[in-house]
């Protein structure tokens, strides 16, 4: 023990007792006395027994530090104390205490190095703490000195600098806020300048700045104001977008589109644009029509403004119809042109924006831009049809709002021209065939044309009944294309082009290849051409004929103008159309007069023969063709009406000059079966036979007769019974040849009509030409036959032939007198032909027909005279041949017609006198052109003395058998 203490003393450590004294009361345990320790040492050391002793200690001793052991033991004492037991118990407690003490001592000794080491650390810590206390004291003293000498002044400066920086930032923020507050003034200025992209850019920047300073209370109100301003900008932007619908401006539209792009509303802008175009169409047409309605009404009645557009269209008057339609189309053209230019703008933008990008953000933005462009493109393409449909519906309502059946022809053609031009615009605009417009104009055209054609047929009947069949003086190179009504044929390259476009195309070949949108992209309007064209057409209606003066021309033709009762407007047809012939400047008045007496045509020997009525029909055909050219859906109806004009003219000429039952029954085939079929068809389909005379059945089928025209009557001024004028030969020539001329003009128009005709209806046109137009020249035979039959006295010749003795017995060298008389008649006929030709040119085909008819009638009269012979010898037959040869020889000097018609007819009959019985029978069978009387005369006179009665009867029976089928 002493060794332990001495060791502890050398190490500068306290004894355990001293150390224990320094511990807290909790650690201050009772230390056994020396005696107790000795006893403990003296006791045998048995770890097992020692452990058992420790374990026998009550648990309560290990419980808490505040445990009172003395009190515990005292309480355990029994009421009656026993010394021995107490001592035993005491010894037990001692042993337990000794075991615990020993255990503690062992543990202390066991932990002694760690304890010593820890104790050293505590001592070092104490030393350090003392040093720290000294440092802190010195630091506090130094800090106190620094506070007094430096800190208060320097940190004050730093604090003020920091405050200055904060205030500077605040001032900058306040200036920004002030600028934001004043932004609305600048925005208003930019909106007035229509700088929409700049205004939107500024507004968006202000909103971004406002979001930065949203911690200020004043900014929340400003942010709301900026949002209202942005909405106001969008409203004004929408108004600006709507203005592009009527007058497209590239710079203006570019600003608007850029503004919508900044807003990110490109697709919304396109939707709005189409809505504005629809609204623009409606507002435009309504304002145009309303303006004309109020102008025509003459008062400021507000009831019109409350009407629907469709009802408003019904208040347009006839006088204002065409100007209103033109202005309507002009306004709609501006809208469609704006749409067209809008599409062009977007197409150009697409070309500029389709450049590849490499940046990722730019690529993402590009993808969004591609989506927008695709949407815009599809929307614009779809909008084409929609816009055009709206235009069609508006114009359709206008077209059907007025009854056009009483319009003048020229006015109606103007309407068709305008609508045709509008349909052309539609086709170029979106490729539409304009079915809506076609149907509406077809309906109006059908109604108009039915009434118009009915009136023209009645007018034609009036012309024909008042026609004196005098020549209408025209130039030798007259052609229907020189008439205004046929100008469109020379101007158009295809029947589908409207007259307005034809006029435009005639100004220069380079414009033919340009579309209307290309021609009028920057200025002008395709609907402004018509008025100019019309003025040009009306300039040469009263053009001169190429003489020195109109008075000189009038003096030439005044003797031929017998139509004093014809209205003034119809007398215009007597004036030649301007053809560009050089004026006859060297011709004096006397020279022209002298030429007039010898040759009507004044150096124009081949001038067409036509009348005022013929010219009127040609003009009508031209007008009808104009209507077909503009409006193809009614082409067949119009061509059918054109055919009726020709039919009625042909029927009138035949009725006036060719109908004569006595001469039609000659059996000479004057009227062919085709011509007769045509005349019957015309009479059944076109001529109202019930209207002939004054007694018209009241209850007749009105519907059937509505499409028919009464048969015309020849004017009383036309005399066809005067032999001095060859029974109206001049009038017959003018009438017939004017019909032939009309047919020739129809032939020249066939190819043009064929292109207009629907494929399904072309057989009608072919039939019309093959069965009607081609028969016009066939009317020459029946019409001129009447003249030929009356011009020569064939009855006198028969009487003279009857006085000739044919049963002579010697050959005669002198012909009979009737031949000279007949030739004299032909000479007179030839002279009268020349007299007529001084007034009316007689074309070669006409003179040939006249001579053919006269010679044929003369030859048949000769055969008829020979057939009347009762007795005839061979010498008489020779005399017949002599007479006929003399007739032929003299006749050939009078006419150039070769061969002589029916020459064989006479010669064959004369030669038949020499036939035998068997040959006669064969002759009868082969020559049915002779009449029964003529054949019977051959049998009775020629063979009478050579054959018996039975043979004669046989031949007469054969003649009768031949004649029977004819009955």
C-alpha cells in the first residue's frame, strides 16, 4: 500500500482518498478502515465466493444514489433485538462491504493507467483554459481600443455606402416604374402610326418588366392596365386585319402578321381573317345594293336598311340594274383580289422561311412555325372555295331578285357579259365551274330568251308582211362578220371567252396568256371594260358606204328606198357596215348615175342579194349567237330558236312566191321530197294555222299555239301578176336569192355553232343543216317555174301547131311559123330579163333555172302539140324534126345553157313514129315520162294503118297498165 502511495506521489497525483474527496457527493463512498482492509486481506481470496457474496447483496443497494442505507437497515430490525443475530447480520454486512470494497479496489487498480492518463488530459485542459482566459482578456482590451479609434468611423462609412447602393437600385426601379406608367402614351402613338408589331413588342416588354417589380404594390395595378392595353391592341389589330379584305397593302399586312406572330396567334389571325372576308362580302354587296335602292327611291327611308339583302335586291329598278350589277362585281372583285394577294404574300413568306436551322431552340421554334404555315396554307386553300361560294350566293340573289324578261337585248347581253366575266374570275380564283351562277343565269336566260324570241318572231312576221322585196344595198365584199352582232367571232379565239375578254385580248397578244388576276393585280378592274367596248361598237352604226359624201350616196340609192313606212331604227340596216373599202373619190355624180342605170351594183357585180328583212334576220342570228357564246347552258335552246328564224323565213318565201297547186301538179319534180318534208315540218311545228283569218277558235289549245306564229301574208305593194315585170321576177329574185344568201351564211356559221352545241344535241344541228338549210336553193325551181310558165304563151303555140298539116307527101325545106312565133317569145323573154337585170342582178344560177324551165316547158309543149296530131305521114315526121332543129339552132344563140333541157324528150318522141309494133311495146314500157295521151297518139297515129285492131288494143292496154299505178 505504501508503495502505491509513493508511486502516486512521484507522479504528482493525489491519493485515492484525496481524489475521492474531490469527487461529488454521489461519488463519495465510505472507505474501509485499515483494520477492515487488513481483515479483508487476511481472508482467503476466492473469486467464486466473492462473487456469490456480491450477488447476495440486496438489489435496493444498487437502486439510486439517494438511498439511505442506515434507515433501511434500521427498519429491518425486528421488534425484539437479539445480540447474536445482530452480530451475525453485522458480520454478513461487513463481508459484503469487504467484497464490494475489494471489487472496487481491484477495478480501480485495473483502470489506474487510464485514470492517470485522463487525469493528465484534465490538467492540460485546465492549463489551456487559463491561457484562453488571458487571451480573451487581452482581446477585449484591444477591441475596446479599436472601437474607440477605428470601427465606429469606418463601419459607418460602409453602412452609408450600402444604403446608397440600395437607394440607387430603388431609384432605378422607381424610374422604370415611372416609365411603365407612361408607356400607355407611347403605345397610343404607335397604334396611331399603325406600328402594331412595335406596340405589341413594347407591351410585352413592359409586362415582363412589371413581373420583375411585382413586389411593389403599384405594379399590380399597372400589370392589369398593361393587360387591358394588350387586349385593346388586339382589338385594333383585328380592325386593321379586316381592312386588308377590301384593299390589300403589302406593308400594312406584313405589320399585322408580324404583330400576330409576336402574340403567338398566327392561326387565330387566319381564322379571324376568313371571318372578316365573309363579313366584307356581305357588307360590300349590301351597301352597294342599298345605295342604288335608296338612290332610286329618292328618299332617305330607313326601312331599306333593315331589310334582308335578298329582299333588298327585289327593289332594284331596270334602269339601275346594270350599273348596280357592275359596281357589285367591281366590289366583289376587290375582295377576291385582296384574298388572292393575301395568298401570294403567304406563299412568298413560305419561300423565305423554309431555310434549315441547326440550333436546338431555333429548330423547336422552326417546327412550330412549320405547323403554323401548314395550318395557314390549308386554311387559305379551303377558304378559296368558301369565299367564291359566298360571292356566288350574293350575286345569285341579285340576279334572281329582278325579272329580266322585259330587258332590252343589249342590256341583257351586258348582264350576261358581266356574269360571264365573273364566272371567269371564279374559275381563275379557285377552279370553280360556278354551278350556282350558271343555274341562276340559266333560269333568267331561259325566261328572257323565250319572251325575246317570241317577240322577234312576231317582229319578223311584221317585217315579212311589210317587206316589198327590194334590194338592200350592200358592198360586194359584204360579210356578216362586218356586222356588230358578229364582232365577237373575229375577236374570240374560242367560244368560251366572254365579249369583255375578247375586247381585252384584241388589244395585244401578250395579254392573252395573262390571267385576270395578273392583268389587274396592281390597278384596274375587269368589270370596267364593257362600257368602253360598247362605246366603240356604237361608233360606226351610221358609217358611210365609201362614197364622197352621205348626200351623194343618198342620191344614188334614193330611187330604191321604197320602204317609207319602215321605222327609222330599221332603216339603219340599209346602211352598209364599214368594211374599209377605199372611197371612190374620182367618181362624179353623173358617172354614178349612168352606172346605176346599166348595172345596179356600181362596180360590185357580185354584191350579195338581200333585203332589209334578211339583214334583220342575220342580225338576230348574231345576237342569238352572242347569247350562246356567253351562256352555254342554253345553247341548244338558242340554236333551236335560230333554226326557227330560218324556217320561218324559208316558209314565208315559199308561201309568197312558190306555192301554186296548178304548177306543182305538173309531175316535173319541182319540189323534192326533202323540201316538201321540210315545208310540212315547218308548217306543223311553227305555223299557227288556226290564226289564219279572223275566226280564231277561243278554246284552242293555248299552250300548243304559244310557241307558234301565224303564217305571214304578202304585202299588197308586191304585184306578182304583171307580165311587164315578168310577174314580179325582181321581187322573186330578191326573195329567193336572199334566202340562198341567208343559207350560205348559216353554212359558214355551222362550225361555230357546232362548237357551242352540247354533244348530245349535235344530231339536231346536223339534221337542221342537211334537211333545211341545204334545201334553200331548191326553192328556185318552184318559184321561177311560175315565171317561166307565164312568161311565154304556150297555149298560142299549141293552137298554131294544131293548124299545121302533118300528113304531107313531100319533104319540106321550110320550117313552120309556130317555130318563129315561139322563138319570138323567147327573144321577148330575154329582153325582159335584161330589163329586170338593170334593177336587180340576176345571178347565173337564176338565169339558168329560168331558161331551163322555159325551154323544158316549150319542149313539152312541142311534144304535146305533136301528140295532138290526128294524121301524120313520114314527110310530116321529117317536118317535125326540121321544126325542132330550127328551134334548137335559134335557141342556142339566145342562151348559153348547155345541154338544152329535154332535148332528148322531143327527139325520142319524134323518132318513136318510126317504130314497129314490137319496138313500140318495148318503148311504152321504157318511157314512162310521156303521158298516156302522148303514148296513145303514137299507137293510133303512127301504127294505126300498119297493125290490126287487136294489136292496137294490146298496146293501148299496156299504156293503161302503166298509167294505172299513177292514179
